């Protein structure tokens, strides 16, 4: 039986752990929260931070593993590369991991390859922060930590309305959240936001593009619908850029998750790119529409196994995912399905999952980890799903009371 370490044991990684067991692999979960749900499904678990490269390497040696992998977590990617390099395992290298998951390194790579990318500045201390503020034009920018995922620490800035003091405060917060204590300020690219998942094996590049909506005026993803109506225009432009990136980094096999913008001028900007499967249940909605299981493919790639995929992709309906979130923090007192509200949408096939239980603390939705649950739905008409998503929220399905905290 092949042994696999899964870095992380949260809700997202739990789906990877379950799939690995289904495929008859021996799964070792590594996470510094012993209460995380993924540990319940693994064969063996270790209480260890996924950032602790040396400790994870020690576990990998002790367990004599065949592969190391994660799902929906950028912060674990460099550790995977580190272990792969030292144990000579199949998969991403540490250098490749750094180039793709550290935002300033990825922008440098895009610039080197002359690919579309936002103009940007790197900040790491008070001096670079002041210089950056003084040199930027008074327009819209994005401020983000260099090496975090799940929209953690990302802020939209309108420098025509923000004074230097406020900019300094926000920049310091982003630097503090960064694992490497580096943040990046980049121009805001206007257009239609999208996400994409896929895999690259033996020069075969497959890309699955979703339509993405953000939470209120933030950049936090709230919903995805697959396939994106503009896929036929986006995919060829994505392929050119991804082949250039993978070629320069000498990557021959990987899965990937990316966020991008499709502009009115029909340009595609890759905003972020990571060599792992994506969060927000995107692989699930792709699987429901195409029967292509990206999580299974990611496991086979990590092990260096041959991957057999049906190239005849047939999509007969749209599949959507919307997170159920709260605008305020508190304690979940009661959750009761509101059947009268659900009947308004009885023409759409859907299911809802509530990940929190009565008595659990609930945080205001500020990044992807603060979700309470989600709704999955399918329909042949994308407008039906869009209408559904624009008219529902947590309160549509659940009667929720919050205690003051």
C-alpha cells in the first residue's frame, strides 16, 4: 500500500484524505490542530505545522512515504517542494514552489516571460512603504501578503481617497500577515474575474474555467459556476501563458489552480497560480459537470503514476457553488431549514451543507476559512443559477440566532 502525507487536515483537505483512502492509499495527515476534521479520516496523524519543513521531513523519513501532497493550501506548497527535493520524490521542487506561490517571485517570472501582469511594487518595511505610497498614481490598487491564500489579508485600495497614514497601517498589516514579511501592491485589473483548475501531463494541458463572483466589494470569492461562458476565448490565451511558465520552470507534470481576469480588450491576466487543486469546492463542481476527478488526478501525479483521462469532455449542464457566510461574528444558536424559502427554487437541483453546528463560534466572513457552509446546484441554464445565487444567503435556508460575544 502506497503511503501519502497530506499536509493540512481542514475541511478542504478532508476531501483529499477521503479520496486517497478510497483509492487504497495509506494516508498520514499532518496539521498543528489536532481537532481538525481531516484527522478523523486518515490512517495516522501528526500534530505538526505544515510550515515546519524539517519536522515534516522527519515524519516523511520515519514513515517512508511515497508522496506528499496538499489541497487548497498555498502555505504548504514550499514544504512539499522541500521534502520532494531531499527524498527525491515525484512532484514540485522547492524552487518551483517558491516561484509560483510567492507573489513577488511570480510577478518577476511573468515580467521575464513578457506575459500580461499588473504593475506592482514590493514592500517589506517602513521605508519601502513610504516610497511606494509616494510613487504610486492616485488610482485603484490591490494590497496583499506575498505568501498567503484564501484571500487572507487582501485589501482593495483607492489611493485617490486614502492618506499616507491609512496606507501605512494597511501595509503593515499585510506585511505582518506574510510568512516572509513581504507584501505586494499591484494595480487593479478591471474585467471579469474567473478561476481555473487543470493539469499538465506529458505536454497535455487541460483547463477548466469557472465564472467567479466576489463577496460584496471585496476580492474574496463567494461563488463559482462551471463552465465559464467565455471559456472558448479564455482557454487559448491561458494555454499560451501556462506553457511558457511551465516550460521556464521545467515543470512536466502538475495540477494547478489559478485566478485571473478577462478584460474588455479580450486580454487574460493570471493574477495567481499555484501547483495544487483549488478550494471553494471547485474540483467538485468540475467533476459533477465533466466526470473528471481532479483530486484523484492530483494523487496520481504526486505518486508519479500514469493518468488516464477521457479526452471527450461533454458538459450538458452548469454546476455552481456558493458559500454560505455571515456578515457578523457570534455563536450559532440555532439552525433550522426554512423549507418555505427553498420551495421558491424547486426547479433547480441543489444541496446545502452546513459545516457549523449549534454552539459553534461564527466569524464574520473576511476570508475563505470563515465560511459556514455552501450550496451546490445544477441547471442547464446558467441564468437560473445566477438568479438563485443572487437571491440566496445563509438566512434563506437557516434561521440563525447569534449571541453577543
